[in-house]
């Protein structure tokens, strides 16, 4: 079954390649910024952790591909969990996944300003950086309300630059004369403590789910796709395989550098480990700036656009399906949801004001990992439920092995979510608690007010159903 035109809604004009680049650009982002976090969690064995995580996340992605071909409107986790279990779980899953998405724009603009401040020795104070970060957010907001073709093409250019420079940097490091296998040392070294007998390195590997979340943006874009819905599998799995392969190669090249541990200890625990190593240990000046501009800045910009578009479309879908007031579904002349864009801008501005604690970066990294893993776990459970509730629904991307495969994916997602809880600090739990509290307020309003007047309505293979 092909996608059909949505009247009065989103612009159905996206080629498959751009849906793929939206997902890939969302995933492949903080590769040269959060490399310090990755190294702290998994040491020189980060490349191995990424390889194992790529294998682990693929079953989850394949189940997502199966679900994506059944439903033709944006909403992803909202739809899957409402149909599979109920509307309350549908709201919870969408709220959890948005915990990961919403945190990206403020984290990105502050990361960009951190790089600018550090690279050019500007010595800007916190509030000066916040002010410039706010300007960046407004600029991205203005871009986000333009025609979707402008957005996806701009993101594709940013992604191409990031991937090209990252791969090229890997080869340069590998053949620089500063790379030796002896520098790897213990590849299972980690700054995380073991919990309940589970090695800290394994917990760190589970937390690496964050550099993979983004493939689930594909179901948010299918309403605008002009390709057969079954081809969404190519975008979902292709984005993971592309990013996973580059992660493994790049961090293998980084792990063998001279002085990496010393640079991490003395200069780069808060980010930019590879760039700092090139500067402080290898004595390079030009190439670190190239990496910063074309990998860090453009890569993070690509990710911001991907998650910005996905958050906006989730809010738009929630309004269309009566999870939010209908005003959230109104679009501007460019067929972009207006109020969701404004809402995300305001929320991001609030976040950059509140995020100025010294351990904010790792706290938010952990929060995104946990929220994302929980949403995946719920969605895998719902996939099993959908298969049993509606056996007549046949997906063009049905997984091999049926329920056995779906349960495997569910167990993987649950295990990752559990390991992520072991890596949470008190700051992460506080952030998560506040975020869930806001969600509870919205949910109570829906239960007590909105759903009494407007039941949840979702387009399914059997037509529009109420839940």
C-alpha cells in the first residue's frame, strides 16, 4: 500500500534519500564532542562497544521497520504503543522518546558555543555563551518553519561534511606515526563502577545507545514521504549500519593515539577528546579546526535539525490524534506545524538557562540513554501485542521468526534500559523526575478533560479506530 496525500497537513514531498539522511544525521552527531564521554565509559575499547551495540540495536530497528510499514501517519511510538497496549502507554512512550529528542537542541547549541569559546580562546562567561546559544536556537527555529525541502537538503549537506571529515580524520590518525597498538592497553578500562556484579564497561556500552537513537525519526517523516511505505526499512536500518560502521572504524583509529589517556585526564573530560589530543599531544593546529568546523559544528547542526523536525512532528501527531489541543496541528504557509515549533523553541531556551551545572553533559547523556531505551522496550512489547491483537495485519517488512524475533528485540531493549538505570546519577534522576512530572500534568489534563470530549483516533490498516 502506498502513502496517500494528506490534505491540509504536512507536505508530501520527501524522497527516500532525504528520510535516510534525516535519520543518519540525527544519529551521527556528537562524534567529536562526546568522545570524552564514550572514552570514559568504555576506554580504548569504545570501538568494540560500538560494534556490539550496532549488533544489539539492529533487531530493535527491524521491529520498528515492521511497525512503520503498517501505519501511514507520523507518530511512531505514540501510535505503536496506543494500538498495542493503550493510549496511556502510548502517551508515556512518546513522552519518553521526546525526553531524548527535546534535550538535543539546547545541548547542541551549548556544545557549539563551548567549541567556539575553547578554540578561539574567547573566555566568554556562562551567560554570554547562553545569549549566543539563544541566538542560534532562534536561527534554527526560523529555518525549521521553512519548506521541508530546505530543511532536509541543509541537513544532508551538514551530514555529508561530517561523515567525510570523520572518515578522513580516521585515516590521517591511523597513518600519522602517532598510532600504535600498544596504546590500547586494557580495552575494558572504564570510569564506571561495577553494580550488582555487572562490569562498569558493560554498563557504559549500554549507555552508548544514545549515539544510536535517531533511526526512530523515520516513522515521524513517513507522512511526508512520496515513496512506498515499505521502503522505510532502508532508511531505518541503513542509518544504523552507516553510523555503526563509521563509529567502529573511527574510534579504533582514535584508541591507538599517543597520550590519549593523559589528555583525557588533564584536558578533555568535558568533551573534545580527539581534538584536544591532536592539539596537545600531536602538536597539530590546522586540522583540529577543520574537524571542529566540519564535524563538530555541522554534525551537531544536522542532529539538531533531525530531532527538531521529529519533535515537532510528534507534537503535531499528538494533536491530530487528540492527545493535545488541535491548535498544535495547525500549519503555516510552508506546511510546517507552527505551535509545536514555537513550543520547542521556548522549551529549549528554558533548558539552556537551567543546564549550567558542571556535570550537565553527562547527566543529560544518561537521561537521553534511559528515556530512549525505555521507549524502545515499550515499543517492542507493543509489537508483540499488535501481532496477537490484529493477526490479519500483514506488514511488508515482517520480521523473520515472528514473535521469537520480537521477543528477542524486547529482551535486548529491556536489558539496555536496565543497564542504563545503573549508570544514572542523582542529577540524571532529578532531570528525569521533573520531566516526567510535566508529562503527568499533561496526562491528567487529557484524562480529566480532553479525552472526555475527544477520544483518541488513529489511522490503522483497518481504517480509523478509536482508543
